[in-house]
C-alpha cells in the first residue's frame, strides 16, 4: 500500500466534487460547518472529503473551537476526537480484517478454526448453550441476538483490568439472546465488546497493543490511541484533545431506564462508560483519532478492495462490505453500517459524540467529520441535519 500523506488543507481540484444540479453550493462545506458552530450544534469540527486513490484531491477544514466551557482554543486538523462507536470501524473491524487475512495468530489456542464462522464457544468454552453458536460473522453483522446495550460499568469498581474484562465478558454471556443467531439484525454494543475480547484472547495482547502493532505501525498513523488519560499504550506526545460532556449526564442511552446519572467526563477519557470501565479501550468504543489517521485507515480499505493491499485480502474486504441478510429479511455489512441514498449507498459508521464517516466504494470517495456535539451536553440533537447536509455536499451524484 502506498504511503498516506496528509492532504493539503482547504484544497480540492475542479470536478472532484461535482456541482449540484439544483444549484445548491455543494462545495460550501465551510459555510455548513460555520453555521452549525454558530448555532451551537457543536463547538467545532474537523472535516475531510475527497478521493481515496488521489490524496491530493481532497478538501480539509477545521472550524470553531475544541470546546465551549473548557478547551476554548481553535481546533486543528491534528486534533484528537473521541470516536465513540466509529471505533467499531476504525479499530475493531480493521483489526478483524487484518487478523483474518493473517490466519490463526501464533500460539492460537481456540477450540476450532480462527475464521468468520468460528463460534463463540471455540473462543470462550464457558459460553452458555444459547450463545455458544454465535459466530464472528454474526457479531460483525449485528445478527447475534444480543441486546443493544447494558450498564456493564456497574460491575465492581477498583479491580485491575484482567478482572474487569472477565467481569464484563461474563456479564454479557449471562444475557439472554433476543433471537437466534442469523434470525434478525439488532445493533449491539455488546456484540462488538465480545469481538474485542476475542481479539485479545486470540493474540494474547490488549486492544491498544493490537491497534498499534497491526494498524498504527504498518500504516504509519499519527497519535491515534485509546482514551489517552486512561490507557498506558499511547504516544509520548499528543496533540490537542476535544472535550466531551460536562456536568450531570446520563451514562447510556437517554431513554434507558437502566442508565445512571453520572458526572462530567475528564479530558482524554472516552464518553462511553462501558469502555471507560475497561480502562478506555473496548471493541465498541474508546478510540481517539484525527481525520488524517482515519483517512489512512480508509485508504487501507480502499486498496484492499482494489486487490492492492498486502495487509488485507481482496476477497475478505469484499465479504465484509456485502450486506449479510438475516432470516427476517434485514441485512447489514460486516463491521460497517450502510447509508442508503437515492442513487446508491455508502459504507461507514457514526459515533455518538458526533464522529461521522461515509465511504462510496463506487466513487472511492470518503467523508470524515470529527465533532463533539456532546459538549457541553449530549442533549444536543441537531447532528443528523448537519450530517445529511455534508453527505449531499460530498456525494452529489448519489443524493
């Protein structure tokens, strides 16, 4: 794979993003972001949009400040933002693609083959009968039947990481599935937490160490890392970090009766409380990253799809991107979310904090937005309109 140089700020070439037939200023990313900041949708944002095959044909922008009530300094292209659930693509899915392309890790001790169809019981013999048949494929496509979310951070505090991870894993394995594997599709943080535990068990390494060894070092990524205030595997020097929520906040989905009211999130700790309980590194959330590092990761996926990557096989990349249909007719790609548009669809993922990533495999074009709409409060709910406007700007041929 070729090097992934940082794209030039504020530049794009004519024709890279086509003008709108309706006369909408498709190129006016800056205007859209400045309006969102002035209206309080987010304190600031960093954006990258453009070609994955031609790094010079991209647009990058930074608008606004890192925060409002704290860190009131201008954001920059290098700033680290809490990715929240975008961690599922930028770390866990990428690590699964790398691991499965490599074959069984040295010293792998699973009861069965290491592959998409390997069962939970082969990785964790203590899996109960109603969960033991769940495969990696089921977990990646959110078709395991596991619940969407549980307050796993309520497990015992003040215990070291190995015991915390075991406590969380056993808590998940005690959950009763809502349907049999492959019967339906239900987005589940718990499923991706299990994927993180499977990767750690297979390689006998922590997620931060795996991220560094399998992604950061081979791709030459910058200072992306899991929750820098909590995780010991991090760069020696870090750029500015965007804050998340202040004051009293809900530790989980706003409509959840199980979520607790908690305090502010310290700078450099992830907003997701289940990930924070696991010392800021989990399969579903916890990664902090920049637009440049996300762009390099997406170039890895793009080169793999074209059959040009030594790190991920083309067949596996294709398999991950293809929607997996469940028995009830619902479908979802492996590891990625899908956004249907009028003339096509995008692959990518969103993050609760405001992070956004969408990729057109047909156009080989990407849109990356890093924002912290949860600062100072997660009750800010205007992010969907901002995301929709940016998608129209980035992919006018498809909208």
